[in-house]
C-alpha cells in the first residue's frame, strides 16, 4: 500500500523558516512527480509547489514564489519543501501528493493519485 508521510510542521513566528519532508513507500518514487498543497480552515485546498520526477522542473504558486523551494532526493524516496520568510497567511495543513504526470509537474489536485495525511504549519504574527 502506497504511503506518503509528511513531517516537519509546527509553530513558527512570522519571518521564520520550516522544512517539510514527505517520505514515500511502496511506490517507484523516481517515476512520480511530487506536489505540495495546503488547506487552511474554511478554504479550498490550494497548490503550493511541484517537482518533476528528476528534479529538473519545478512549479510554484505565485504566493510562495521566491520564499519556498521544493526539492527531492530519489535515493531517499523523499521530497522536501523549504519554507522561508513565513507569513501568517501560510498557516495551513500541508499535504504532499504523487502524480504520474511528466514535466511540467501538475498544479491541480485531480492529477495526483496518492496523498499524505498532512502536517500542520502555524505561523504566528
């Protein structure tokens, strides 16, 4: 059974940084594009960032461009989201997801097959 497990969330002050990790198992990780999405209370799930299977292509939401960086280590079956200059509006549950789509990696939730359970990120002002 495919599992995606996020970690690294927590409480941080505005302007701070966090690095999220998503470890995949029971999946040929290097064949999948990986995406990060987030969902704040009362809001729809929104795209954050994505990376193709090799790491050669990345896509970011405008709201995080220049502050967040997505990367992956195929040897460790793990994708990362480095989040810098965090803002209170970044507060949400963050999810990683896996897609068989190629480059550019997709930015819409319906193109992702597997999802993690999410990790909470809270940014205080």
